[in-house]
């Protein structure tokens, strides 16, 4: 039977479990704005996938109903949404919440 000392020495000889650290990098505001300026709702997918999907659906539906004139409203909305999404993401990332 092993003594308490032998058990403790066996535990100290075991290799330490590796710690996994997940590092996320901040999103670039310049890239986000460039993508949404060039590609509208599809570019918004870089900033926020959920927002990008929503705006793609909105752009398709409103574009169909207004014969494409909805782009005059959808494009600026996606640019603003992209700006806010990246700002909020980076703020949460630096606060350790993401």
C-alpha cells in the first residue's frame, strides 16, 4: 500500500495539463467600412454575421419591391451598422467579454 508521501510525490511527477488560451484579434474598422461601402450587406458579414444576413434579406425584399431604389437607403444603413458593430465588438473584446 502506498503511503501519503508516495501519493503526493507521484502527483508532483505528473506533467502539468496544458492550458488552452483562445486569442481573438480586434476587427479592423477601416476594412469593415471599406467592405460595406463596396459590397453593402454582403460586406457587413465581416462585422456581424447576424446583421449581414438580416440586411441581405432586407435588401433583396426591398430591392424587389422598389425596383432597386432601396439600395439608396440600405447601403448607408449597412455602413453605419458596420461601424457600430465593429466598435461594440472591439470594446467588448478589450473588456474581456468576448
